[in-house]
C-alpha cells in the first residue's frame, strides 16, 4: 500500500543495518577466536619451554644459561600479558557488536509492530466506512420502501 511505503523503506533500511551488524559481529567473533588461539599457543609454548628447561637443567646448567632462561621466560610472560589485553579488548568488541545487532533487531521488531498497527487501523477505518455505507444504503432502502408503501396506501 502506498501509505505504508515509508514504513516499508524504514524496515528495509533496518534490515540492511542488521545485516551489517551481523557481519561485524561475525568478524569480531572470528578475531576473538584468533586472539584466543594465539593466547593458547603462547601458553602452550611457555609450558613446553619450562618443561624442557626443567629437564635439561637437571642434567647441567650454568649461571649464564639460567639468566638467559629467566630473561626469555620474562619476555614470554610479558607477551602473554599483552595477549591477555588483546583478548580482553577483543571480547569487548564482540560484546559491542552483539549489542549493535540486538539494537538492530529491536528496531526491526518495533517498525514491524508499527506497520501491523497502522495496517490494522486502516483496516478498521475501512471496515467502519463500509459499515457506514451499508447502513446508509439500508436506511435509504427503508425510506424508499416506506415511501412506496405510503404511495401505495395513498392510492387505495
């Protein structure tokens, strides 16, 4: 219906925004999975390195090797801490993208509710108009029949 064209356009725009929000959320989730995988790899590497060091250090070690090992493990722990902040930021971006998607869904639902209500209002208005016309037609029929009866009675 032409009177609902603007609502249909608004719904189409809201659907497009929802698709963009969905795409962004999926992109952020993939980035989060990637960051999580990197964290797992770093932690696994740190654990393996510590195990190897412990095994090899039991055989023989020097103060210099011990110093280098501690420096390396310190850098590795620093990398893990940095990755934790990357992971936390990624999680925040996923939550924000989910919120955007949720807002887009609410917008679509509310626009559709407005459309349904307006269509119902127009339907009621048309029904009232049709009823009024039928009532007027019935009144005119009754008046016509009454006049005819009056004329018929008057002729007798």
